[in-house]
C-alpha cells in the first residue's frame, strides 16, 4: 500500500507526467476528483457518483500510471492491491487483506480527500468462478461484498473509489462487470501517431537532441508501440548516444550527450513493439525500386495498399472506403511475396505473415485460434498488413475436402474463420489483407467478392524490359566485365522468372570463381556458362494457362 504523496509547488496536472489517453484521464477525473469538487451540487441534485471503473487494454499502455498520476494531481491517497499481495498461504488471509485494505481506504477518505483503491491485474485476483477453485471463489465473493457494502452504506461511509486494471478483460468474473460495482469500462488503447509524438517529447525533454532529429518522423515509424515501448526507445537511444560519445571522445563521460538520428535508428532495431511480439515477422527492407519491371502492377499495388495507410485523411475526406484485401496470383518466382514486403516497408505498417504450415495443427481449433489472435493483434497495431502466403492452402474451395460424419475439415474451418474476421461483426478497421497464390482456381469463391479481396492482380512473368531491370538489380554489387551486355542477356532469357534471373546471376558469379578464385570481375562467358546450365521454370503453355486463370467478375 502507498501513502499520501506530497504535492509539488505550483499547479501540477497528470499531463505533466503522462501523455495521450485523454479519454481515460477525463474518466478518472470525473470518478475521483469531481465528487469532492462538486459535492455541494451533487447533494442539491441528489446525484450519486459512480464508485467503480475498470481499465483494460494491452500491457504497457499506462493503465497503472494513469491512476497514480490522477491521485497525485488531486493529492489523494492510493491503496494498491496486487495479485502477489492478495494470494496468501492460509485460508482466510486473502479475505482479511481485502477487508483491511478497504478499511484503511475509508479511514483516509474520512479526512475529506480522495481515496482510491487500485486493483492491479484483477483477472489474476478475480477470475471466473467456474474453475471451482475454493480460494479464488472466496476472494471474488469477498470483493463483491466489499464493493456492495461501499454502495449500500454510502450515507454512513465516506466516498472511496475502486479502480481495477487488466489486459484480459474476458478473464474477469462476470459478477464484477455490472453497474454498481464497476460502473464503467474504459479501454486504454495503443497511442495514435499524435500521442506517440507527445510521449516521445515527454520522455526526451531532459535530453539534448541533435538539430536533424525529427521526433514526428520517429513517432510515425513507431506504429504499434505502447507507452512503455516508447520509454524504452528513448532510453536505448540515449544509451547508444552515450556509447558513441564514449568511443570517440577520451573521457567522454563528462561531455554533453547529444542524441542523433542514427541513435534513434539503432534503438529502433533493438526495441520492438511489445503488443506484436511473437506474431509479427521481421520484414527484410524491400523498396519498390528493388522490384524490376511490373510498372503498372506496382502502381496499382501502391494505390490499393500504401495510399489508404499513408493518406487516410484524404480517403476520409472523400468518403472512400479503402481496399480491404488484395490477391496476387501468377506463376511461382514472379515477385508476389516481394511485392507484399515492399508494400509493408513503404507504408511503415505492422506486418503479420502466415502460411498454411503455421495454421494446420493436430489439435482441433488451434489454427482458428491463431488466426483470430493475429487479427486481434493487427487491430491493436493498426495500420497493419496481414500477408497470407499460398492462400489456396488456407482457403480452399468448400465441398472438396474429406469430411468424416459431422466434422468439417480443417481447411473449411480456417476459411470460415477468415471470412468472419475479414468482414464479420468486428470490423477489420485499419487492416489490409494481402494474399498470394499460384493456384487461383483452388480458392473458395466467397473470398473473391468485393469487401473481402476487392483487388485481384495478376503478376505476369517479366518481359524483356523487366528482365533487364531485374538483372541490373541483382548485379549492382558485382564487378562486371566490359563485354557484359545485360540487355542482350535479357533478350535471350525469355520465360525466365525473377527467381530464375537471380539464380542466373549467382551461377555466373560461381562460374567466375571456379575459373579463378582471385578474379575481381564477372565476364560475359560466365553468364553464357550459367545460361547453358539453367532452364527457365516456365513454358509458354504454362504462361498461357496462368494468364487464362485471370478472374472475371
């Protein structure tokens, strides 16, 4: 338990210590401060103030800090209750601790100042009583009794407020989630870009920043970061700045530490958003210029994926609904996955990648649970991109699986979950779903209507100009001989995919090493050796077959 905090000189407000979460701050002020400021008006109107508030949201969003800041602001008393302090070894000790905490809160409230009981991680203290664990059932019953006593004897007892926090709101016993106990529930969400900027300014106000440091650009690139992540980011940036200064200036410990943009970039590589840990994939930085050819396709892909994320205000101003999903189909090795990575890099969105191998499990329902969890995390970290590689294995046509009795096969259950998540009751706001396949005819037709996969793009094999660009991209790190003409090589590699051309460049380099391990250049003869040893992955009949598979709506 914590005692009264001394009020600082001058007018101190919660915003001096925390940033963002304005809705939660206002709700806490109305709950804790207003009953004392407007006590006379409440008596005249016969107004009864609420006495309970439940804060829920992902870990690190500042739920505990919010409560402490508001109590500090009004110079109140805070009584902390945590799981480790409640759970005791002997029967009856937990209930006794709760009674003592409420009694102590009432004694402080008698002095005429706000008194707040804060229950941290209430899901661990008051879980569902259906588990039939005797100790937890007794604790829940005792807390219900104390909160009801707080309400029923309000005329004889001073006003206290009970605030609880959790990141598992569905794990709390339902009896607590009704008016009269926890009257209100406020979600403490991930900070927006503007709120991230406020948090970065707050935590970096005591550091000296270099002139080229753009906190707004840093905030924009920290999509999915919670307050605790941003605090760690500032701490890591200062650590990198100190390390850089110590390495360049002898005895640099006493010198002024200036945080440069390079320190922020190094810190970004160390600190990842905690809300997406374990589900996001580290995306290789791929720019649109790293993809040869496909000019028209890249333009359409940018408009479908990048524009709604980067220019959301323009879409809202014109009342345009952004594209919900984009399906890329075409022959293998034609840069479908690379296009998805380039879109994620350009839009600076959180990137979630899933394949059929990750979703198929021997345990019934595990794949569907993973799919729902991915969409839930993507909503929290929005704007987000969810990429399904080989989507035909996740969403096959219904009615073609092996059903046994009343059991639906795993593919159909995954498809049903995907359809529900893409346009179900809980909208996938801020999420773009990308999918890639080389078997478009195997995908269920329900996915291909507008509102799910709005845009269906065919990724063809590269033409001569595209092959020239691809060869130039894959040979930019090579020292080429004077007789190497990439244009001629592109013309004689018809039906080669992007993956084939990458293999051709690699094989030419290996051929040069076989000839002379001390060589510094790759010559035309090495490309000819590589060309003679490789065959294109595609045939003209296959290309025609993929082209005929274009969707017609």
